[in-house]
């Protein structure tokens, strides 16, 4: 079976072959569920951010419409109750953001006004490269898909800031511009 990314790319290519390369492609009922039978809330956030990054990398979507913005979470055995990125009014932390909301808003804040320049893929490692037009900063989004990997990069910069999926920052320094990163499927 195909995942969303493969299917969207196939549809985009099919439209181009049919003579409609500029036709808008909308994702309706987008998102995944944060349900015990499907994924954790943390994995829900990871999946959503990766989906947005992949869509940027391949210019796949013109619009993304969420299946549910807010979950109701009142039927524990019904996966359909858990698609939202905001908590429902009937649960603890009512109407508060879920992990997926925090992850997505951080991703948008980091990549707003940025151009996706490249996607490097090797051995289950994904590195998205962006350049922000507002401040000229280079941004990397990195992860290992269903794996844990160590990757070394020569960034040519002696300092930088590392952000986790939630926006928590850590200052980086290197005398020679080379860095080693531990990449995982789940944020560490």
C-alpha cells in the first residue's frame, strides 16, 4: 500500500503528464490520529511535521484541510475521535493544544518565509534544507525514519542553534564547523 506522500507525488506527476502541471492539489481530511491503536500523541506530531516538510520538498499541496481541528475523545474505542490537533472540551486540559499542534506551530515558525532548497535522503536519514528570506538563515530539519542514526555534517559554521520538535533551543559550537547529531524516529 502507498503512503500519502507517494500517492500525492503520483497524482501530481499524473496531472503533469495529462497537461495540467499547475493544477492545484488539495489535501482534504488530512492528518493522522493520536489514538492508542494508531500512534502516540508524540508520534502524531512527528508524522504531521514530516508530512508538511515532504509536501514542501516536492511542492505537492496547495492547501491542507484538517480532518478534525479539535478532537472530542469521548469514545475511547473509536479512532475517529482522535484526529484533531487540539483537545476536546470533555477531557483533561480541555481545549488545549496537543503535541501535534505544538510541533506544527514550531515547524511553521521555523520555516515561515523560507524556501525549501534540498532534501537529502540516505539510509533512513532525512535532511531538509531551507533558507529563510527574512534573515538569510539556513535551517536544517533532520530525522531518522523508524530508526536511530548518528550523522556527521560539515556545516561550515562555528555556531548555531539546535531546536527540538517543540521549539526548545540549545546553542551549538564547533571550532571547525563540523557537528555530530544523533537522529531518531521519536524526538529525544
